[in-house]
């Protein structure tokens, strides 16, 4: 993952931020940057055979990544409470709130929160078994307040591990970019099931035309703005419009969504680059409860109840009405999904 070395998301190097700029607009490309993107096309896209193989072995490649790097690669993310003030409020009405970190890696996001004395109950998942093993071997791991588990959010419902509507904040820190963009719509809908009405999803990820994207050479491009690194892990580079569409379609309102341009300098390591990230906060609408009912309707618990001739009439009546509304809603839904 040499493409991603920097201060905000990369190895433990002593970098300093020279400047940080936030914007709702993507910065225009220079002629040199246009030339770099054009050069990436010189060998065409990665073959379909290799694309399918990378998709099938995505978890395996991340497991190999953690085997090589263990807990050494990423720095602890002590910046998160500065960027996401909502993380400071971990108790509401005397009740412990619930944080769900998806794509937790070795715990660089939530362990610093615990170290700072923030009393969240934490669900944490990753589809690398090795990463979860490192999470559980951490000195601060306590299964009375941390539930860590292996899970592939692209193919398995989160309801298997996390109760629907139970999570106050979901964090996706450099996670969605590792997923095939064709699966992002279903992934976000999967995530929406576990978020309570009024709950929030917080995101930071790679932005379109980030220096890491421009540095890819020919032979690494999988599809538009989607690339494979040397180690087999993948990265997609987002626009704010794409993130906004994904989450509004899944029943969220946009609290904020912007580009973060961060210039970082490390003279010792020869690092002097301008990074482009996307950062967003999305709050679940109360009207999105239909998504949750649909999940219940098809659950193992609901199916025998609804199939039974003795099922309570109000349940059957409501189910039929909801199915009609759902059909109309789906018909009007954007083609993005």
C-alpha cells in the first residue's frame, strides 16, 4: 500500500500538516494531472478474469496485508473527535450510546476513544480474521464493552450481529473505497438497517484525483476511478456528489459532505504531498423506518408468522399495505441503485 503513505492514513511517520482546506467543490486538474490520468489508460483496464479474482479474494488480500504489517502500518486516529464532535457525546439521558466501526482494522479508530475516557459501547467488524484477532489481543479489549467480529458487509446482513435500529453512530473511515463500487448501494442499505432513527454515519475516505490516484501507473485500473494496488487491495476515489446520492437514497439526510485538502510534509521521509479526502456526516431520517420493516418482513422470525393462517389480521393488513407503498417507492427510486 505504498500508494497511500501520508499523515492522515498511512504508516507511522512523523509528518506535519502544512495546510488544511475544506471545500464543497472539486479542484480542477492541471495539464500534468490530466496527462497522468491519460497514461493510466495506455494498457487498458485490468482483465475481467483478474477483476473477478480480486473480488473473490478481497478478504484474503486484506488478511495478507495484516499478516505483513500486523499493527504497525496505520497510526492511531487521534484526530477523529476534532473532526467529528458527535463522538464526544457518548452518553445520552444517562444511557451508554452505541458506536459501530465498520472496517475496524486493528482498532486504530475506537481504541483512542477508549483511551480518552469516552464511554461508548462498541461494535467493531472487519472481513479480515487476522485484523479481528489483533483487535481482541489489544490490552484495552473488554468484551463487556467491545463486540468485535468478522463480517463481510457486501454479502451478509449486519442484522446477524447487530440489532436493527440500535446504533447511534456508524463510522466508515477509509472503508467504502475498498469495496467494488457496483456493490456500494446495497452496502449502504445494509448499514442503514442498524442505525437508529436520528442516528448518524460518519465518513472519511479518498477523494477524486487524490495524489494516490494520480500515482497509479498503467495496468492498475479496474474501472473508472477504481484501482488495484500491488498487494491486491483496491481503492475507489469518491466525489461528494456520489456519497450524497448513496446515502440520501438509503434514507439519510446530509449534515455535511465536503472535500478536505491536506498538504503534509515530512522532510526526513521526503514526503511533501497534497492529499484529497471526502468527509461526510449523514443522519438517518425517521421516514426510513420502511427499510427496517422490510428487513423484518423477510426475516426468519417473521416469515412463519406472516405465512400462518392464524396470523393477527392487523399484521397481515399492514404488510399488504406496506408492500404496495414499497413497490411505488422502488419504482420512483433513482437508477443509482
